[in-house]
C-alpha cells in the first residue's frame, strides 16, 4: 500500500515536471541568440542631472554617433575606431536663473575611446562641451544619410534642434543646427586656460568652488568637471551660454529663425533642406532651403493646401523628407496622418512628390488602417492610448527610410530605386514602399519597440523593447540585371544611375497586401535579458535626489520603463580590430540613460542552450500556481493513504 502511494505521488510530480518542460520546449526562441561581448561596469556611469534642475515636461534624448568615418575605406560606413565614440545628451527643459527665460535646452556631448572593442579596458566618458539653448526644445532631428556629393565627399551629419522663445505675447521658433563632422578646438581655449590656470578642472564641491566655477564658465567658457554636483548650478547660471571641457573641442553650430509664430508640430532636416508644418496652417508643410554657412534662409516654398485645420482630438501627423527621385529639381515627402471620427481612429500614410518646386504636388495613398476606440477613447487602456498618441520611430540612411508605427505595430520601409529596361537607356525612378508586421515582437511580453536603428547600408535593422529585448532584422540583396540599386552602395554614382537625355519617369510603387519580395525584413538574431533581476542594468532610473538606493530584491522589471535609450550599428575595419577576413566587422551598441554601454557582435551567434530555467524565471506566477496545485494533490494522496 505504501509503495503504491509513493508511486502515485511520484507520478503526480513527474507529470507536473514534464508539463513544465513541454511548455518550455515549445516556448523556446527558434531564432539564434547574439553574443553579448561587453557590458560597462557600474563605476563608468555618468552623473544624472538633478531633478530640481529639470522642467516638469523635460524629456532626455540620447544619440550614439561615431566621431569619424574612414573616408578611404572600400566599404561605405566604416568608422575610425581610433577617433572614438560620441554620446550626445539633450535635456529639453533645463531650469535657468534667467529672469525672463526660466527654461532652456541643455546639450551635452561626451566622447569615449573604443579600445574596449579590441578587448582592452573601457575608459570613462569625457565631457567635450556643453551648450545651452535660449529656450525649451520642441523637436529634434538627426540627419545621418551621408549621401555622396558631386565633389565626391559625403554630406556631413547634422543634428537639428528646434527651440522656442516667448517674448511678451509672441512666440518665436528657431533651429540650432550642429555639424557633427566639424569637431574642432575652440579658438578661445588656449588663451582661456592660460588665464585661469591649469587646475580649473579640479575645483572642489563647496560653495566657494561653485562660485568660482560659475564665473570661469560664464567669462571664459570653460566647463567644470561634470561629475561634480555643482556642475548643474553652473550650467543654470544667468550668464552661462556654453563651455568646453579639458580637450577644448566643440561642434560648429548655426541658428536659423523660422518665420511666423504658430506652433510647429512636425520638423525634419535632410542636407540643407528644412521641412516643417505648423498648427492650423493653410498648407500641409513648408520647405526652407538654408545657407548653413551664415544661418540665413535662401528660399522658402510651401506644400499642398489643406481643406481642414490640423490637430483635432486624437490627431497624429508625421513628415519626413525622402531621397528625391529627381535630384535637384523636385522633392519627395512621406506623410503619416491619423485622426479620430466618432468612435474609430483612422491612420494612413501617403507619398507626395512635386514635379517642379512649389508648382504642382502629386500624392498617392499607400495604406490605411482603422482602430475601434469607442467614444472619446473609452475602449482603450492607458497603454493603448499612449500608443495612439506616440510619434513613430524613424531612421534614415542613404536611400532607405524606416518608420515604425506603434499603434498599428507595423514597419514601413521606403526605398528610392532606379530601374532600367533591357536594351534601353530609359531609367524609371520610383519610391518603393514596403510595410510588414515585425515577427515575434508582438508575441513576447513587450508588445512594442521603443528604440530603432538602421546600419549605414540600410540592410540591417535593430529594435529594442521596453524590457531591453533586442531584435535584429536583415534583408538580403539578390543580384539582377533589372535592378540597379545595391543596398551596400547607398551613394549615387554615374555608373549606378546613368543620366538619360529625357527626364526619367518618377512614380510611387507599393506592394499589395500579402505581396512579398526579397527585401522584406527577416528576423535573424535576438537577445533577451532575464525579467527577474537582482540589480538592474541601469540603476539610475530613480530620482537622482533620492538618498535611498534601489532595494536588492527579485522583482519583475516594470513594463512602462526602458533602460535602453538608443541603439547604434558600428562597422569597423577588420584591420583595426584584428579580425580575420576582408569584410567589415559589425557591432551593435546600446546606451543606457546613465551612459553605460552594452555591445553585441553579429558575426557569430548560437542557439540558447538554456531552455527550462529562463522559462521558469519569466513565468514565475504560473510556476507558483502549478507548484501549489501539485502540492495539494500530493498532500491529498498522502492524507488518504
């Protein structure tokens, strides 16, 4: 009897264990896992700006950019490892001591050596310069398309920051444009260091040191050590404008004022062309051709008229410039549009082209979606409502533009392509639009992506979710005599796109629903941290003014907060990283809000050997219930026995 009782109890435990293993087996990730090569030590994180110095609507925006590219490399987009890596951090609302302008924007630029890529020791971030904008920041846009210019050089990367300044009852908008290729030593640096002495960087943290640092920063434009708490007070000074760090380096920048006083709601920069739209404007958008040497406006044109005012309840619009299919004589614009009528949210996107600037605009509707929201969004949860109102994720490189729309959970890719018929010199130029739903992102615990980046060739795409999961997509190129465009050669040359006597035909082409081609995204690699962490990757998520450290306990990571702030693909010369083979070495970097880095390699990968334990830790609630049920059954068998 006792043997039969123990047998039944053993069978119950075995069935429960087998059930868990079967669930874990079918839940395993079929896509290979990329290898995490490097993770920054906690001691290398940057000091977080105190919340008392930030406005209530402040938003921190981060970028990772290589300091320099190798222009002589045979593969486009290969960076110079010896030049280092840039981290650009922007506070959209920073409190100042100015009487009539209490809020402004604050831009900080850091640099880090990349020797850790070759297996060396990682160095801390070095503050290069700090720049305070006259007013709060409304919008930003980073142009890193780097198309080849007629003189053979690549177009510089530029960061455009739109800010506004209130004066009495009027509002003035202006754009400060930073040239990321123009990192140079400030002209005043050597004379300023000679004047204040070589130890200006080593001031203490007391009140006297703060007063002295503020005076040096305001009069001599030399920054204090950013790791000191007094730095925030110095940057908030009434007479502070900008300062440089110990290297004395800074970007060249120029300010361009925008005409009019209406609220700017969309904004993008491509080359020297600025595209923006205003609230309640009579045209969809306005185009300004800039003189970036002097900061002046050369020409201004307008887009097509609108029959209704912009921005009703639940309205969402987005504008982006595309590579023109008729360079020098026309403009191509991507327009996303969302609005609410009655109990339904409609979302659509279209492409606009003008045959001659400011003369005639043609447009083609590409896709339209509908989302039932009931009356006044009463059918949506808080997270769903946020997705409807959030702007899309956007990245553009060369001839490729990618947009991820959170509300519809789709990726839209627009490629500028050229086709040539056999035996003919006629070239057809078009914008090919492809839209697809990213696989696996919708089926995991994190329903939407919060960060996205393209590599410089436009063939690799990386997305991260609110739980810091990483997904890497790729699209292969198949050679064809009909297809002239090569995604690995994203710059325009006469051999790729020959000029013809007559103007080529320009059009918009989109794939029908269900239609696929060789350029659709395929999920290649994934990486997923554990949802149960004793210590978070970025432990600076809490208030920097709170004296209490994060509690060391096992808790699920909150789904409304992501520690990853931006992603960036980096292509290295194999000779610089001592790698084998002629191809460029590809790495992907993730940056936390505290400046800590993660780095993965894409050259090698493996299937995750751990199946059971990750499933148990990620579904601990189900495991607890299942263990309780099995325990009750075993106890019941034992009691009856």
